[in-house]
C-alpha cells in the first residue's frame, strides 16, 4: 500500500516491505481515522512508532519484523485507545511494558512471538488490568515464569514451546488459586450436579448408539433430552429443534469425558471435563425446580472458552 491508496476516511492500512522517511511518518498522522495498521517487513524504529502512537483512534497495531526496541514498545503506551498489539520478530525483552503498567493501560491482547520476551516481562504483562490474551511463542519465558503468573485467573497464555500438559497445568493452577479466594461448591450440591450432567452424557451416548441417522425419531429423542436435562436457558432447549450433529465414534460425544475440576459461580456450578483426545470443556449447571439442569456448554479453543453445542 502507498499513501496514494489511502483515503482520509480509511480506518485501516497495511504496509509491506516499505521504508518510511520521517516526513512520511508525519504524513501518516494526517489519517486520523486509522484504527488498525499492519507493518510487515518495514524497518520502523523507535522514533517512528512513538509518532504512530499519536494516532488518536489507533486500536489495533501489528509490527512484524521491524527494528523497534523496548524504547519503542514503551512509547506505544501513549496510544490510549490501543487494545490489540501484535509484535513479531523484534529485538525486545518486554521491559517496555513497564510504561503500560505505570499508566494503567487498557491493552487487551498482546503478541510478542519470536522475541526475547522473558519472565520479568511476563510479570509486567500480568499486571495490566484488561490484558487477557498473551501470545508468546518462541520467547524466553520459562515454565517457572509461566506458573508464577497463575495468580491472574483472567490471563490466557499461548506459547507453543510448551506442551499441552504444561498449558493444562497452568490453567489448573489458575483455577486452584482462584478457588482459594472463593467459596467452593457444597459437596452435596457438587455431587448432585455431577450426577445430573453424567446422566445427560449417558443418555446422549445411548441416543447416538441407537439412532444412526438423522430422522424424525432422532429429532424427537434429542428434543426430549434437551427438555429433560437442560434448563430453560439452554439454547438447544429454547430452539425447540432436534440436535443437528452427532458423533460417529463408538463412545459417542461424551462417552470418554472425565471430570477434571469444578468452580462455583453464584448459585451455579461449572463442571470441567476432558475427552480422550485432550480437548477441554466446561458445563454450567443450575438448579431449576429443585433439580440440577444443564444451562451452558463451552469448549476451550485457542486458549479461550467458546460456546459449544451440546
């Protein structure tokens, strides 16, 4: 992209393999509606990004293979509306985040892949009040450094140098430390909620084994299961329609799920499970007319909980 391609009304721009002069950086500041900018293989320096931070509407910024250091990272703390910052292949160790912490910056997600981002920087990132996603693949953070920020229950760290087992242990540590500050579920309530969810798992497994194709019998049976085991807030029950998917494996959708954890949320209980392939799920159980019912289902995808159809 060149400046000739930009319009004053544009809200996004992408520059690839372009060298900017100081005058061109100043010209870029005239495009005050820019909310998202990508710089890829552009030799931007610290002074350049310090100027870019002055864009009044900047929300998303990607810096892939630039020449910035932690001084440039620190300068970006002046971009008050910046929510998502992606840095890849840069000579930073993350110490520039101290400026973000000092200013109470509301950064929501940060990527610092292929950098020298270290455990001290991870500690700084964990102190940012709104940060919930960190991508730190091929960095210098250690397993000990990762576990040290497990006190932050909001933080999702994606670092592909660590195994799935290490990530799972980190998430377990987060839940365990968060539960120390919360009242755990009553044993009787927890047992009843688990029994109710297991009954739904067993019923759905039996249904998938019995009905090998989608037809009116399948619809009637799955609608009945949603009404029997789901709360009035369960989306599948609200739809009034049959289940639109089925598992072709012998164990069915839930036959290989094992309970791994639990968490109280008000009067409701989250039940965590894992299947034989290592995928993680959680199910929100709520009492309805004295019985525990399934209200919501989620699966962990790319480090974040997302809706999952039951």
